[in-house]
């Protein structure tokens, strides 16, 4: 049996939904046919009583089973090795690497390698490389490096390429980012809700902070040099949408723009959180697997906790593998109530 926090019921549910994100976490042994498969195998599902789960292909073969010729479960290790090699090449290269170049290093066709890489990381090779450069630039800027130096050190060919890549992503210029928001305007307000007082703040791009029982000082700490403006007509309209999302989350809130920043891993986790349908939950292990890092359960939990916009990025929909609520930055009563509302 596998040694992670997943139960056999979790694994069977993954098989039923043919979850590619869990390929490599375990294999499914079909005792009546004598074969073992990936969780995502497209073959017809066997009966549950004929299934046994194994940690990997080696364990399944030791039990007398043979690999499925359709889903080739033993290729998962090769896929992971190819992805890790490509990531290392991307990190070490001073210039962007073409998809064909990365694929040739692994022995895969470009089309197949793109699918494999995206399945394991949640990003295409090109998007992963961009996210890596952006993360390096943000880190350098946050450490106080000069803007131009940070741009080149992060691997961009020049300032113009950096600004082209970052347009619409950081919500403020590089200079503003390194200087605590200098030159940026953030509108904010505190409103009463049925869950308590809620702080909402937004740049011109979207909501950058949504929290409970916090005041202006939380914004001053993160953006000490930004212009903080309370209220405003346009902000009032956005604020109403946010309040509606909190009071009736089952109605959806994907239409509300957000402006959040994080590492490539954090942003991948946050994207997965936004994919969880209202009324459903996922475990921390599920999220780690969905972003292609099945062993990074604790890191997924940390990324979940680093979410700056509660509800809009629904970190409350993540629970422990045993079904218990786990933690929540604003208290379990709020998490429990949000889940209750969405279940309706």
C-alpha cells in the first residue's frame, strides 16, 4: 500500500475521475486481469472489489501483476526524470530554451513533452520559465536591489522585455514594488458582514487584500509607501461584489478581479484552489499532487496559508486528508460557516 496520507477511498475516487495529477503516487492493481495501471488510465473501470492499490510498479510486479499496455504506468518515473532534467536546464540557461530543445534532451517529441511537463508542474515549459524569471525579479526587487540590476540578474534581456512580461501581473511598476508600493494607489475599506468585519483593498487591477478582523495597519505594513485611499465610487461597486461573494459564495466570484503575487509554486497552488467547485473540498495532498509536487504537502499548506485574498482564493475549501477542517487564518468558525453556505 502507499505510505502517504491518502486512503484507499481517496485513491479509488482518483481512479474514477482519471486524475492525471496523481499518476506516480500509486498504481491500481486489477486482480482479475493481472495488470496494474496509472490512476488516469482510460480503460474501462473494474469493479471496486477487484482492485488493490500499490505504492509503485515494483510492488505490483512483486505481487505477480504486469503493467498495462495502454497507460504504460512504468513510464511515470521516466516522465518525472524528464521533467526534473528540463527544470534544471531552464534554471541553468541564461537564455529561454525552445520547446524542441527541451524535448530533444529527454527523447520525447515536443508535443508529448509539453503534455508531460504541464501535467507534472501545472505550467507549460515556457510559462514555467517566465514564472521563474518573474520570481527571481520580485525577490531581487524585494531585497532592495536596483531595478535595472534586478531585471538583468533575473534573466531578462532588458528592461523593455521585463515590463512586457510583467504588464498586468504585478499590478504596479517594478520601482513601486521594490519601494513598498511607492507611486501605487490602493483603495480600501472595512465593512461589516455576517462573518465579522472584513478588510478589502484593491489596486487598479483587482483585490489585493481580503481578510477578517484586520485594519489599515495590515496594509501599511505590506505597502508602507503606497497611497492608501479609503473608499471611492468605483471601489464601492467592487466592494459590493466582494461582500456578496462572502454572504452568498455559492453564487460564484470568478468575475471579481484579483491582484496577488507569490512564488511560482504559490501561484500554482492558488490557481488550483480557484478550480475547486463550491460545495466541494480537497485535501492538502490533493493540491500538492495537482500542482505536480505530490511530496510537497507541507509546502502546499504553507502556500495555502500565504493567500492574501480570503474567499476569492478559496483556501477554506482545503481540509485534512482525514476530513477534519485543519487550520484557517481567520478561525475555524468562519471556515466552517463558509463551507456550510457553499454546501447549500
